[in-house]
C-alpha cells in the first residue's frame, strides 16, 4: 500500500505532527520538514523513510542526553519522556539502547543511589513503593537493597518521634495512636514500630 503524508498539524511553535495515511506518526520541526522536502501529499519513498528515521534517531538520542545531563532517570522515566515527544517506538528503543551502552542509564545504580539518599528518613517499604512508581523492576529493587546498607527503622522512628515532639513520658493513648498511624502511612511495619516504641498499649 502506498504511504504518503496526508496531514501536517501544528503542535506548539515550529513543530508539526506528521500524518501518514491519516495516522499520526511523529513530530518534525518546520526546519526538518524543509530540509527533507516534505509537505502534504509527499510520497513516503524508501529513501525518505530512511532520511526521516536518521533525523528522529539523532534528535531522540540528543534528547536523552539532555534529560540525563540535568537529572538521573530510570529507563521507564526516560521512555515516558520520549513517548511524550511522540517518537516512534523503534526510535525510542534505539535511543534507550544508545544511552544504556554508555551506562548513562542504569536502573540498579539509580535504585542504589535513591536508597542511599533516602534511607536516613524513609522506611524500606516507602522507598520500594517510590522506586516501583518510577518504573524500577522489583528484582532490581531487591538487588539494590541487598547491596545497600541496612535501613535502621528503629533509628528512623526515634528521629520521627523527636521531630513530631512525641514525649514518651507525656503521651497518652490518643497521642500514640496518632503517631502510629503517621508511621504506618510512612511505610513502617507494625513490628518495626513496636520494636522501636514499646508501650503498654495493645
């Protein structure tokens, strides 16, 4: 079946969404369209397909590099950024593999750094939830925790007690219940809480 450009939709300043056979396919800048000689009703010849992919691959790789220069990302986060830019799937995979080949992305390293920077104030369960929300695989999270310093839940809970001004000599049942709910919401287990704060409340 013949492939041709059936529409060019303006998206923001200086960019167009290119429709091929009435299907949205990718975004190109106006300058790229001019350089490639593309306009509505242009036939998508094999050479044009190659030329377009070269442009998109180069731009996607640079996009990844720019993103990672500003802040470390997980593979999933980086893929989402490229999807927002409406890059084709094969171009996204190429860009991901490109930066991975230089170890610019490494989910295990990301998880290890994340654990190290937050283990002083967050429970393991909370960190696990946050890493999972960033698209880190559960097996990678498990491995990262195995290689990290153990999270001292008792020390964290005692710091939270001090920060929340919970005085063990003055706190009543209502105070403890409120504080325990706070800790549970932070991801600490009931066993961690009771080990750190033994009370007479059942």
